[in-house]
C-alpha cells in the first residue's frame, strides 16, 4: 500500500473521529441544557395557569365553572405540594447549571427550589378568594421553618382575604418583624376596617427607616382607618 495514501486515510479517520466526538459532546450538552432548565409553566388540564385565572373571573359562566373545578381539583393541590415539597435541587444539578451557563451562547433558564416554592405561594394568592381552601395550609407554612415562602404566604393571605378571625391576629404579630412587616401591613390593608386592631402597630411604621415599610403603612392605614391616618399625619405636621 502506498504510504502516502495510508497516511491520508489515517488523517481522515482521525478527523472523522474528532468530528463525531465533537458532535456527540454538543448533543450531550444540548440534552443537559434542555433537561436542566425548569422555567416552563406548568399545565393544568392541558392549559397554563394564566388561562384558568382569566376564566375564573370572566363573564362566561360555563368557563368560570370549569375553571373553578380545575383550580380546586388540580391547581391548588399541585401548588401547595410544590410550596411544601419542592426541594429537589441536587448539588450536581446546580453545579452543571452554573458550569454550562458560563459557556458562550448558553443560557439555562433555571429557578432554584426556594424560589419555586415562593412562586407557588404567590400563584395561590393570585387566584384570590377562590383559593380559600388553601388558607389552612398557608397558615401552616407561615408558622413553619421555611423562610423562603413566608413573605409570599403573607401576600397570598392578603389577596385571598378570608378567615379574618384567624388571619388578622396572625398578621398583626408580623408587624413587629422588620423583614416581614411591610408585607403584613399590605396584607392587612385588604381586610379594610376589619383589621382596625392593627392600627396601633401600623402607625409607628409611618416613621420607619425602610421606605417600603413607610409605603405599606400609609396604604394600610388609608384602607383600614382613614381617620387614624389623617390624625397621625396631622399630628406629625403640627410638630
């Protein structure tokens, strides 16, 4: 055999092997990218949550009734399950996401478990009063040890605004927590005059160093007890 021909064939085989290896590597990386991301919206009865939210409060009675059934039977149970149990972020998965995301042209849309749990609680709140059945579970989460969901749970309780005899006293207690007091005040605002017992603790927040706390206190007082707000601001101006 001609040595020159043999050498060319050897070079071709090496080049083919390198090409196949590179293609395999690209394929593996692509599969990892596709599998590691997790921001695709969940489906409930084949449709996204936003669809059912729109149907819930629409003018189509039939669509509203169907949405109510899906929300009660699928949406709320699945969101609650995610809020309590979605903790499956292995170290390997996080490592791969961080490593591959650093490659040129690669962007993995990945949300970590604590954010996913928080988003689940927020989504329950976005359902409004229809999510009343979730209140006991939300209260359980609020009293629990998962700090990632507490703020979202408080927000959700305010948007659902049911069971005031239980929720309002609990939210009043969080007005003394500087990390949650603004959310608690805004949640209490949704209860209007029913939350008047919170006024003495909200008034001092008007002078809090944190601007979010001041904003929340102003909004809450205006909705809960406008006279108390007016009196508090008038006395401040008179100093």
